[in-house]
């Protein structure tokens, strides 16, 4: 299998082929998504919510992100694997940012890292890129700043925030980022950014006029029953499928139907 590189992602934008990206946090899921043909796997810090049950992405640690990344890399043959740098591992200290990024790359075997923010994290982005580590940006609704925003609602509806987002996107491209995620912003703004930048723009809740899409895999598979934002399309109802399977198992055990003779040694 031909592996996906940052150059191929760039070519996909130039050819007009949309980039497919999903999160993954463990070996089994990564194996399925990679074999299905996903272009980019994101070891998202959404693992903090989805895997660990925290309310925000803030508590997950660098060691925990590396553990998830190692598991995903072991299940991946073709996809480009990007790992989120967790809250506190890169903000306000470019030496620590470089050290954190190098730990992720060295200990997990991932192909690149993602961090949230624009001008505020310029030094960190520059230093990580200077070490030869591909960097993906993330602008718009950046969940590590949830206590600044106070809400998970759409960002950059006001002119000032939209203008800053456009400037940050251009800055990240100039610094050398290979792609940018835009989360939960108006479709028209995302379109403007995708059209004015050379590098691929991957959207989540950012409309169709971008170069690719990303979703949290547990959300698109319908494992998480409660989470139903407008931008989410559910491709399966695994919550119901899994609940039915588990209830059938419980019944078969109680009824002494499982295991039968053929299932015993
Ligand atoms: O952590 C995550 O899942 C993400 C995506 C939603 C882009 O950052
Ligand atoms: Na994230």
C-alpha cells in the first residue's frame, strides 16, 4: 500500500480531491479505519472526552496522548497519523513545545502533530517545524480554550474574530504548516480561507467549501447517543447495535443458551 504523505494531501487539494479524516484512539479502531481507506487519522485530544469521560479536553496528559498514538500507529498501514498536542504541552513555552512534539514523534511513530491557535503560539509552531515535524493548525472553536469562550457555539460570527482567524490562517501557512483544521465557523468564512490559502483546509462544522472533512469517529458511528450537533452526520447507530448485542448476550447467559455444546471443549 502506498502511504499518505503531506505532499499527497497537498496534491489532493490541487486536484480537487477531498481529504477524509477521522479520529482514532486505539489499535482496533485504527485498523478498521485505515483498511477502509481513510486518508488522515487524528489521535485527537477528544480522547479526553470520548475515551476517559472528562467534560473537556483539558485534563488529558502528554503521556496519555502518546499511549493513544502508539496504539493507533500500530494499527495503521496507509493513513497519515496526526497527534493532538494536549493542553499545557506547548502554550507559552516554545522549548517545552518542541520537547513535547519530539516525545510524541519519537515514542509513538506518528507522522505529525496538531496544535490549537494562531499568533499566540507562533514561536512554538516555528520551533516544532524547524525540527522537521509536520504541523497541522487548528482555528475557530478550539476546545482547549473553552473557558475563554464559555460556550461550544459557532465561532467567528463577528467581524473582528473572523478577521483574526483569516490572519492566523495565513500566518500558519507562512510559518510552514501543512494543513489547518477549521472547527465550527460559518461556511462562508471557511470557504474564503480555503480559497485564499494554498494548504489544505479540513473542516468540522465548517461547511462543504473546504478541502476535507474530519469527524470524531464515535460521533459519526453513533456510539455517543446524546451528542447531536447540527454538523454531525451519523453513518451508523452503533449505540443501538451494541446495546442489542450486549442484551442478547446477557439473556443467553441467563437462559443457559450460551455456550452450547459446539462452543465448548
Ligand atoms: O480532538 C479532536 O477530535 C479534534 C477534531 C474535532 C478536529 O481536534
Ligand atoms: Na483536538
